[in-house]
């Protein structure tokens, strides 16, 4: 293979070329490794601090077999890994850091192409953002979902069922022993969460974007076919170098519209809105919240997987996975988009079909006629907010009620189980200072737990509003990503307990029923809260993170057009 990028390192005349060759040969490679073989990086987010990605070294071994079989040289390298369960204050604070690590590791090294190994929530968007900016040929290989656990005869969807069972435990309906049993089986293998949470959504959207081989997203982590598709991806990436197919040629506006369409059909995570905007921004495409709402209105939610539906990722895999979902909504997709196997999306899905019409519903039996996510606007969220309609209660989608305001999450956690908390089923819970700058890091705190006293009365849902995100595994009538956030002076900052709030999802409205001059008067005396960091990465984050409607990328990493 001629004119390889890696030639700039290894074919340099003189001392430096010799030294680079020598140092690679020190890893045991013979001299003919430099006879035209392409170098393929395997960017591995493996970490024992991230259970979801803990098997990725085995996946990397399979990718290496494929690269070698196709005549390339695989070189595995680490990136930071973002384990959703462990990292504080939140993995979202480090997504951009990982994206920078990925981008600069690719750019600085003698790589002709890269295979991106990911799984847990933020690792997929971070890999895509970094690879899009570096723009050498790239394929994503997700680690796949974990296998479902079983508790008292019930299959458990990690995240979603854990939260439901926790409500039983904290209201005394599960014993300590039973709760411990749940702990032992809810995450029983490597791999990411088993429901259509953020991880499953983002790996499915990587596939919808054309950045994985078809069928990659839903194969369970322990399934032998996970290793097989990893090996095929290793072979395919070598061919990508010959074709010169870089991410910027795959990640077109039409490809992002396909991803948004699939997001809606999946009933996928609201976090995908932020991540897709950020990934698109890296290739100079400005996605707006209106793009999501426009596509949601014409896309049925056909995938019956928790938290919007009943099944798990394993079931989606057996039903045909993302290709079968895309086939079901083929008329809504841009079939001509390129993908990393050299074929178009339309060619890849032409012969796929659903093997289970209850998991991937026919369009006339869709879970909902419109997509799973709606974008709300109004004087409470001038730059938008989102709600996962398919995980909300139908009777609350049009609601008017008095606000009960928590200034911070700490206050909310301290008060939510008070027996004398002055709330009822009509109250709208409001929590602020939980956005990108306010929390900081835009954590998944938006799923405000139901007050215990209401749970005891049999109330299982109420309207909740914040400038936080929510785990893709969560559910409820929960309004998220309110922008601008309260910490920068968005109107959420001046809501008072007792103010009436009007939600009308059908009309896409979120309003504070307070006179505009009163709102402006309150905002005039708004004071910016103290900064959380004065040094290090935290300071960089606070100085440069953008708001939710812009994807929360750093302003200096986005092309100017998207800032
Ligand atoms: Fe990693 Fe859920 S904790 S995907």
C-alpha cells in the first residue's frame, strides 16, 4: 500500500526513520513490517474501573486477528475510560476530555486507520467525536450489552428495573436479603446496560450513522458473534484505508438525520440528543433541537425495549437488531448514505427483517405514532428542553401545577422522603443548579425520585423539571436539559415554590405562568453561584463547556459555525 499516513513516520530518511523503525521492531516485529503494510490503531477504552468495557481486551484480540488477516499491523493503545457507575462528579464532565485524548492520540501517532472500542455511555460519543476530528479511516466496534439477570422469576433490565425495585425497597416492600439478591444479579456479565439506555442507544446510533459493520450494536457481550464481528471489523478497516473512506465522508447531514430517525424509532435515550449534536459539530454540521423535534413528529417508536417498552437488548438482537429496525422504517431513511463496509445503508438493510414483531413492531402497531423524544420550548426553557415521551405517563403530558423548588440536588436528597414534604400528585418538582456549569458536569440527576409519601399513597409518577440529564435507563414524566441552565441565569433560576407551571407536550410548551415583567424583575437580581473549580481540568471545563442545546462540547473544539 502506497502513500500511507504512517510512511511519514517510518519512511523518513536518516536517523529519525531508523529510530522509529527500530522502536517498533523492539516490540518483536520483523523488518518487512515496513513493506507497505498499513498500521491500524485499536483505540481501547478497556478498564477494570469500567465493568461495561472490562472485556474489551478480548474484543481487541479478535480485531487484531482481522487486521492481520487483511495484511495490516494492529497496534492497540489505551484511552481514558469513562465508567458510568464510578466516576464523580459525573462521566459527562469527562466526555470531552476522552474525545481530546482519542483525537490527539490518533493525530500524534503513525496510524493509517483506527478501530474504536467502546460500550459504556460516554465512551461511544467520545470515540466518535475524537475520530471525527482526527478524520482518518475509522470503524466503531461496540462491546455489546450484558446478559439479563433474573430475580424472583423476573428478567432484570439493568438500571430501569433496579430503580423500580429500589422504590419497593425504600417503601419496605423488599427485605434487605432480597435487595442484596438484586445486587448480585442485576449486572451479571461484562457489557453495557441491557436496556435501551444511553449505551445501547449510542452504539445503535453509531451503527445507524454507518460507523459500524451492520448488526454490531446489539450482539450480547458474551456471545461468540461479538468476537466474530470484531474480527470482521478488523478486516474491513484495512479496506477502508484503500478506499480513503474517512469519518467526514460517512458522517454527513443525511447520516445524522438517519441517526435521529433511528433514535426516535428506538425510544432511545435523551442523552443522545446532546451527543449527536456534539458529534455532528465535530464535522461542521449544525444539528438543532428543531431537527430532533421535526424528525420525531414523523417517526413512530417501533422498538419495544425498556424503559419505553418491555423487552431487553438481547431480545432486540434475536429480533434482528438495528438492521431490522432500519428496514422497518426504511421509507424514512436516506438509503444512499455510505457505511464502513463499503455499501450504502439501503444496501445493508435491504434483505433484513424482523424475527419478532412484538420486539420490533410493525408501524401500524407502533408503541407510539411519534418518536420517543419531544423538544419543549417556552419562557421556562428559551433554548429548549427535552422529555422522553415514551417513558412518561400519558395523563401527565398535559399538566398544570404548582412548583416545589429544590435549590440543589443535596437539598432534594435531604428532603424527598420527608413525611411532611408539602407536595401532592399535582405538584411539579423543580430542581436547579444541575446543568453543565451548575452541578458541575451535567450529571444524570434529572430523575428526581418520587417522594416517599406519594409512593406510599400509590402515586408512581409526577412532573419533574431540571437542567440535569437523566440516565437513559430511567422513566417518568421528567423534563430535562432545560437551557439556558439556572447557573448561567436561565429562567429556571427564578422559579419560586408555588408558581404555576404549564406543560403541554402536544404543543411542545413549557411555561412558567408568571407575568414576563415579574420574571425579568427576578432575573435582574440573579446572582451567579460560586464556581466549583479554579484550577485544572475542572476550570477548563467551566470556562469552555457549551449549553445542552449546543451539545456541551468545548467551544474551542467546535468549528466556528457551530458555536
Ligand atoms: Fe455502563 Fe450502564 S453503567 S452502560
